[in-house]
C-alpha cells in the first residue's frame, strides 16, 4: 500500500513538472500526450492497490480498503445490510 501511494505521488510530481515548464516541453498537444501516460499509470495503481473491494471466499469474507484488510469467517456475521454501502454486523 505504501508503494502504491508513493507511486501515485511520483506520478503527480511528473504531471506537475510537465505542466510547469511549457518552454521545454512544447505546445499543448505534446503536454497532453505526456500527461496521458502518468494518468494511465495512476489509474492502474489505484485499481490494483488502492481500490477497496469485497471478496467472497470458501469459508470467509475478505474486505480490503486502503489501509487494512479484514478476513471475516461467515459464522461470525450476524447481519448484512445497506443499499449503497455494505454494513456488516459481526459477533465477537
């Protein structure tokens, strides 16, 4: 996770460097092309490392977010609610 956050910060720094120095980079078309690569890179970092998700396994539920992950055995889940979010009530 730390690597993903550092890679995104580096990608933003590259984008800012390209935007800040138009005399070296050239016209807006060149800057647009150069900005598309770091943006594409940031999207894949986010999808692979930082995107929160819920995975259903054989014996447990796995919940990942940016900072931690939880492995919850199914027998501990007492209630599952929510319309736009997943709310878990766990015993124990």
